[in-house]
C-alpha cells in the first residue's frame, strides 16, 4: 500500500519541494547520475547556502569498469552545493512504515537463504552492458535486494526468482511516483515485478551492511 508522503519529502526536483533543516531517520536519496545510484542514510542537512550534506551514506548502483557494468556499494560522506542537478529526490521513510518493515524481516539464519558476502549485480536492463543472473538463482532466496524499477525504488528483505524468471520480493519498502508525479512511500509484504519494469537488482553483501 502506497501512502501520500508529501510531508516526508525533503527535496523533490520534479515538484520543486525543498525543506531546509537537519533530519534524522531512514532517508533515501535518488541521484541523477550515470550510475542510477541510490543513497541510504540516517542523517541529512539541507540548506540553500550549504547544499545537501550526508554523513556515512551507503551509495549503491552500477558503474562502468573495464567495459563492463558492475554493481557497487560505497559508504562515505556526500556534499553537493549544486544539488539540483545531481539529486532527483530525498525522502524520509515514516517511522511506522520502518517498524512494519523491520518486523517482517527474516532471521539471517533462515534456512535456504543466500547471504552474499560482497555486493553483487543480479540484473541490469541495459542494451549494451546488460547483466542477467536471474536464471542462475531460480528458486533461491536471496537476502537484501535493492531494486530500481520504472518510476520507483524497491528495498526488500529477500527476493525469490520464479521459474518464469520474474522476481518476487518479500517484506518491501517501495518509493515511487504516482500518475501525478507525486512521491509516495509504502510497505508491501509481497511484491511481484515483471522483468519489463526492472532497471536493476543489486544484492547488498553482508560485509557492506556491517559498515
């Protein structure tokens, strides 16, 4: 279920929303860069004079390395003075939705679950540099998928690849725009996504999550 989230939008380049101040909580930043990157953080400063400042943010996406697209994750500080050309939006996930998401997560010790050590690319919809390992993991349960879909972002506790190749996500946070380009955020216990809507799926490694 997707909820109206105007009050949780800290910045939106499409709707020209800018809320100045210091913010804490679960914050997702969608970047406008060649990597289609997403930054997860628990703090943010937004100021017309200082720009956007994030401490210890976890950035994920795909970059070009030796003529191949590879998934990456990096934890560092970020600061952009001219953020309007770099960031599409910043949105804070409401506490009640984060609570529901946390309650639905499986234990790391759940049987038949693959916890990858390092961040890995599972799927990338790219004509030249495409990545597709969905068939290889058919029937497996993969932990910690981060997914960029058409008009949105999906962060799930786990994903299972069906026999037809389509992924099914469990315990999902979803951020996206509606038909009026309004940002919304919600939680779904189960989400099916057709491959035509997928931009990429990245599996976050357990080592990165410990940072």
